[in-house]
C-alpha cells in the first residue's frame, strides 16, 4: 500500500542518503527498508529527526559494501553509515550524532534480557517479521520501501496511528521486562502524539513500575528531559503520575501533590498543579536546564509547608529547594554546567518580586545573570501558571530594551592592579573595594578612572596612612 510520502515536506539530506543505502543493498541482493520512528513520522507527515534502515545483510556485509561504516553495535547487528563528507554539518564528529549518519541494523531475533536492557544473544534473521516482533511499540514497528512507498505492517501499527494508541508489540509484560526504559518511552510517545496508552500496555507498566529503578540514572534523565523539552510536558507528567512511574523516578515531584498554596497568590491549586501548568507555558523547544529549573523551582515547598495565622507559608522554600534540586541533579548525573544553571534558576526565581524596588546597581547585576533569558522565561511561565500578572515581566523587558548592554556590564573603572599601584595591600578588602566601585559605577555616580580612585581613597583609606596622619 502506498503512503504518498514523497508528497511530505522535504526532510533532511539523510532521507535521500537512507534511500540510497537501501537501493545499494538491494542491488547487492539484500532486503532493505526504512524502519522504526522515521516510518511513523513520515506516515504522520512529520519530519523525522533521523533515519534507520533494517536489512537482512549482516554487519560484516554492510561494512564491506560501505567502507566508512562505524561498527557501534555490530554484536547486536547495528552499524552507522555516515553521510557523505560534503553533507555533514561542520564541527561535528560523523560517528556520534545520529543526524549525521544512518543506522543500519540487521534483521534479528533477541534471546534473553538478563540485564533488563540488552539482549543476551541475538540471532540474525532473513525474516523482517522476526525483526519487527522484537521492537517496542506497534507505531514504531513498521517498515517502508522508499522506492514504492509500500508499508510492511505486521503488527497493526497503521491502525494504532489512526486511532491514537500506544500499544506494545506482543506481550507488554515481556516487552517491558526486556528493556525497562520502554515504560518511560511509552509515556513520552503518548504525550508527544497526544495518544492513549492501550489498556494492557498501561496495566503492564503499572505492574512493573518498581523495575524502573534498575535503569541507569543517565538513561532515565535523558528520557525525562525529552518529555520536559517537548510540546506536551504537562501531559507527560500527568501520565507519569497515572502510571505510578513519577514516584519512582522523581519522588520530589510526586511529593508536591496535595500541598496546598495560598489561594490569593495561587488560585490554580496545589504545588503539583501549579508546576505542571507552568510547564505548559515554557517555550518549545525548551532548553533542558530551563525545563528542569522550571520543574524544580518550587521543589522546596512540600518540606516547608506550614499554616500560619494569616495564610499558608513556605518559609525558606528557596534555600531548601536549592538543596533538594542539587540532590536531584546529582542523582540523575547532570553535568556541572547544567547543574549550575538549574540551581541558579531555582535560587533566583523569587527575586523577580523585588525588581521594582531594587537599586539600579542590584537590578543591573540581576539582569546580567548567565542565561538571564532563561530566568525571565521561567518567571513568565510562573506568573502565567498562577496570578497571570505579567507586569514584572513587562517591566524587565522594558529595562532590557532601555539599558544598553555596556551599561549593564561596563568595563571596570578600577582593577586590582590599580589598587596595588595606589598603595593598597592585596587582601580580602580588595573584593569589597572593587564591589563598591562597581556599584557606584552602575548607579551612574562614577564614570571615570580618576574619579573612581578618588572615591576609593575617601571610602577606604589606607590604614597605615591614617595612623601616620594621627601621629603627626
């Protein structure tokens, strides 16, 4: 059956390259098809992120036909064929990013999954039906002949695409036992495409939720990041909660459920409701640190909840939240740079409430926080998920338009070398002096080097000079 995929909008050059690989393999007498997610996306008239090819040629035969092939998983029948050099994106290693290569996998049957991730043994096959039967979900289990547009669908994937169902291929309990991460992938696909998880598939996830603990933290983190940075993050987290996976992978987020907030500031509901509404208002695509900072911005509230005589309060929830967020980042093994930005987002999100009362110097220092646009995006989403008052957001946008960048981060008028030349001994007071000069500069009170040095001499007299004046 034809799919009319040539009528879809143009995809990346890798589509043509994948087609050429298939053509070459067939000319050598092998079966070859596009496989997996790229077929699904083409059927949905979406542009695939990358292309996979399935074939009955063995890895050795593929590598003989394509000499530049990278054997990234030859023992499992998987190799990468890089794009021709003239088609690669400059500055990237062709063997690493999938967008720079086409994955070619040999038809296979998997035998045993004792580690809950990789097959203990694979047996290569000549039958595409055997290969499809080992895959995760029906919508990812179709094969496509690019020359004719014919789709090979042995598992009912087209039907599930039409009705919007995420269904495991074969026995869902077995599919999830083979690779526990598939439980999170089911949630991600259901959220991404706004599909329902089929009843038996959902029941199998709920039965095995505790098994997600055996998956490496890095794989869990990456799957959650894909959910958070996609278009339907709120739905993804509602599904994580429904399946029971949320309390397994992010207990600190599950703890937000039922934690009431003062209705005068948060008419939307509890901390969990607020956080998920906030995710809806993030930009798409969303930078990963911003998405995680948004998810964790109020993570300190459950631990600091108290009912005071006047209203519900969360004393020191920012400080507590930073500590919990740091523990979360460490557990999920974020990079140092991502951790630093995520913690900065949590640490600074309440400061927006004070911007209209900040001194000019304090405001300018706030505006020059690294990746400040992420802080501002978080504040906007936070506001829209609660009181919906964007006056502070508008105030900041106006300030950024009004103040030239060189006034927010001016060249220092005085340096440590200047202080030494003026007779000051290096020490802890240097920082205090330089900060005082910078504040005066940011306030517009100092604009020249000489005036700044005079300011220093008046505000921070050298101690031994003072004693000599007293003796005389």
